[in-house]
DNA sequence: TTCCAGGGGTAGA
DNA sequence: TCTACCCATGGA
C-alpha cells in the first residue's frame, strides 16, 4: 500500500493488491452483468470499475479498481478517494472490500484442474476464470438478484438505477455518485412510498420486506459467506426469502461461492435448446443432467460455457 | 396490441 | 409435490 498527497477537500491514495496466481481481472469484472448495475460504473477507456461506499468509520470512499496489463494480472490498483484521510483501519477495509468484490481469496484450483482434465474447449477456463464480480454486501447482491427475475436486463438496470437514485445516500461533493441504499433507509419508508418512488413492480414488497428483516438484524445475511455453512442449509435460508425462488437461490449461491446449482432461467432453457437439444423436446431435468458430472462446480461450468459461446 | 422477460407466491388438488 | 393462475413493469 502506498499513500498519495491529498487534493483539496478530498483525500486520495492508491492501494495495491496482490492477486492470486493466474488471476484474470478482465474476465472477473465482466463475468456477468453486475458491473453495469449501479452503483457500479465502468471506468472510461480501461478495464475496471468504480463505486462509492461508506466505511464503518463513517468515511465515504470512492473506489476505482483497475489492473494494468493483461493476463495474468500482476497487481490490482485500488484508488480510494475519500472525504477524510483514511487511517490504517480504513485502508484495510478498502482493501478487504475490493478483495471481496473480486473474490481474491476464493480457491478455484479444483475447478481449473477439472477444466484442464477435460481438455478443449474447457481447458480455456483454467486460465484463472470463474470469479464472478460481487457486491460488498450480501444484501446488495440479494436485491440485485431479485431485480433480475422475470424482467429483461434493461429492466434490471432501470430498476437498480431507480433504487439507488431514490434511496441511496448522496456522496459528499466531488465523489459524484450515490451509494447503494442501506436496508434501514428502505425499511424506514412505508411500502406505499417505497413502491411509488421506485418502479419495481411486484418486487417492491419483497425488497421492502427484505430490507426490514436485514435492518432488524433478523436475516444475518453476512454470515452466509461462512464456508462452514452447508450449501443445503444456505439454500433453505435463501428460499425462505419472499422473492427468492429456485433460479434466484441458485444465482445467490454462486455469488456466495457455492456453484453446485444451476440458475435455470429462460436464458438457460434457450441456451440448452440451441447447444444440446437443437430441434428436440427436452424438459428441465434432462437439461440439468447435462452438467451433473461437474458436481459442486456445475453452476460455474454452465455459466462459463454459456457466456463463451 | 400482445407477448414475455436472467420467475415467484399462493391456493387448491 | 404439482398445476393453474396471478403478480407490475416496460421493451420488443
């Protein structure tokens, strides 16, 4: 980590993170659509993203995450611009937030070994692929996943932009962006007000209720990152949330680092029809069976194959 | 205008 | 457990 001098009212410093071996920065940030959902924004002219978040200290930080050079990534640059100087705790928090979003501590060696063993075309995924960009909080990922259900991607983007605009705290002057809404801010609004201010359709009561549970501490959703929690138990917790069904639970499991289930949505059915069952009738069970021998990696195997043609 | 999306909840069988 | 029906919104 290295410090830089402050610039007027804002304080900027750059934190350098060392990625794990064979880390593919570009594929991680573009692995699914999250980089296009506010408060994530793409950087102009180079691979990377920016967003504004609050630290536990109350400091508001705009993170700009990028990586020079191509694959394999040698270092990750996190430029942190804040309304106050960061102390050691703040710097550690920023580094941890970036590492979490990029999943730097997640081990994909077993999956990559499977890809190598299978040869082409799977071998290409052993070049550090498999990481899906995620949000700094489980709550934000939950809300976003709910906003992908029964809607086109353009609708998902519209809803998240509306949610951040209506309920996100404004960043201090110069940081130009709003933060992702805190659960308690959403929960504080009446359902009627919440529904009227963001066009979420029938998802509004689900997200409002979810925010209420999270704000009251009854959800304990951050504990779901604990790898000791059995995947089956985690799935039950997810399915108990209104608005989260089989597809959304499988998506959340992947974001939580569990890849044993496939998010079987309309995209999945379309892809399977084109790739594995052209001109054939097939049901969901038959389609899911295609990836069954990937075991606890089947969700990732499907996602990478589908997104890479 | 109608259909449907990166589905899910609920009632009734 | 399975099915039918309903759910709000906006793009195509």
